[in-house]
């Protein structure tokens, strides 16, 4: 089998990703300690902690979470160690066309969605200053059309790979990346949709790491950040959260407590209440429901009456399990159920373990191929990291935004295949099978 030339191969020194980009290591060395920290902080007397319902957390629920994390780590480890013999690649020119096409679609969707703001500078200024907080429907949301903005993570995955790994500096690609980043931050600010920011930054950061050699002992600061990874990012994540909450919720609490007490308490509340909501769902509902309301959430909102028909087939009602629990027992402001409980509510303990094991096995496979530059993994592996980080709050795998991401990747692969744009599969040399730094 013919190898692609050096121009299309991974640059020398690339591919040695840090430990925290491995799904197995991330579960054991970050998710597990963070679960312990959140459980401890939620039971402490932390000022500003907003738990407005009874605590449902029990030892059995804590052990369930840890068990699912261990199963996830095992599945990921198995996938990581199935090293690919070949990887699918595409010439730079074809990838640039695909990325630019995606970027234009996402940009056009944003312009259509935000047209009332873009055409009214006074309204845009009012929104930016916090004087007006419009609902999505108020500025032109159209189901099935504005959902195309969820192709943005796919665009950033391709763009980041081309810019940081392939070293492509194409003007249109760079301009689209900059403009779409601005729209992403605007989207996160207007509706406090903070998830849009990591959906953009994780693909870019991962590609940057892939394209750079590991830091040398002389690069002490970079080496420290490289090793700490998500722990080093926590202060920045908290600061971003605090700034967003300053404009969103702080005006309603500023006469009760100091800002940083409010921000820290609210930050912990988002994760602790999600875990508590999950425990409450398990404590107050009959499960497994078999309705797939969390692992196939996207299917319930599928257009052309498909979602409604699926709900009818599985016997789901308008009062879904989590909403029913929140209305009866919990706080509607913090309405996320943790992925650990949500999947178990749908599938049961055995089904939940199988779900996490298979999902992370696929994640491990994508990790191994991402390091070698496999095109499918380049487009999809960042979603694996995002799903792991969001597992505290809800099951990202089942969301509509994840479905759009995957569907977009499938379409890109199909179009490139139809255009005969793939390079001969690159044979992975034995020397490439080195462990991550």
C-alpha cells in the first residue's frame, strides 16, 4: 500500500499528545477526582451554593458514578490500544474546500438567525450591554435551519487541523475562523449558552497540541501547563463563568453576598445540582424506562414527524422523566441531570455500563486515529473530549447538537468520496506506535 508523501503526512514531532487527551487517563485522573471534589463541595458550607431541594445523594449513587467512570476508562483503554494499520487522509486542497464550505453554511445560518440584531445596531448594543435579553424565538429561530449552527464544531475541527497540523494559511479559512469565533462568543453571551465556546475551543486546542512537539525540559512553564492540562484550565474556565454570570444573574444576588462567593457557589451548584438531580431521578422514578429520552434526545426533536412517531412508539409523553422530577422535587433553574444517572434511567445499570463502555471504546479508537491524522477522527474525536467534560451535567452523546456534528461529518466524508478526493490510505509505520507523552 502506497504511503502519502511528506506534505500530507503528520509533521515530525507531532502526534505525541499529553495524557489528558487520552479518554482512559482523562476519566481516571480528572473525572474521578473532580467527582470527589464536587461531592465534597456540595456537602460543605460553601457560601453561595444554590441547592434548593433536598439532597438525594447516597453512597450507592456515588459508587454507581465511580463504577461507570471505571467502565468508561476500561472501554477507552481497549479502544486506544487497537492501533490502526492505515488511516484515511485527503489532500489539503480538498480539505480546505470542505472546511470553507462548512464555514460558509455556518456563517450564513448565523447571519440569518441574528439578522434582526445585525440590522438594528441599537438593539445589538442593548443586548451587548445587558439591557435587553431576547429569547431565541424573538430573533428568528427556525427549527431545522438555525440548527445548522451546530456544524460549527465540525468546521473548527477541520480548520484547526488544517491551520495547526497541515500548516495551511489560506485567507478564506482564516477569515471564516475568526468571524465564526466572534459569533460563537456572541451566542454564548446572549443566551448564556456557554457550551458553544468549548465546542469551538476544544477542537482548535486539540489540533494545536497535535501540530506542536512536546515541550522540552527547558520550556518549564509550557511543560507544566502541558502536564496539568484541564487542571491548569480550571481558573480560566471559572473566570469565564464568573464574567458570564456577572451579566446574567449577579444583578439579582448583589444585595445578598459578595460577588466571588456568589460566582464560586454558583459554579459548584451547576455541577452538584446536576449530580443531585440525577440521584433524585433514580430515587423517585421507575427505571429503566426504555424510552431513550437522554441517550436519543435528538431523535425526539427530529423533523418530518419522525420524532413524534418515535415518542409514540416508545410510549413517551410530553412530561418527560427529568422534567417531571424537576417540577415535583427539584429546582427548575438548575435542570441538568448528570449523564451517569440519565443513561441508567433510560437503560438500567447493566445497559448503562454497556453504553459507556461502547461509547468510550469508540472514543479510544478515534483517539488512536486522531494521533495519526485519520480524517474521520479529525472531525469527530474532539466531540469525545467534550462529552467527557460534560458528563457531570448531562449526556452530550444524545443531544441534537452532537447528532448534527456527526451527520455533518458523514456528509463531508460522502462528498469527498463522491469527488474521489481521498489519498491512498497512509500506512502507519511501526515507529508511529509510540505512547502519548
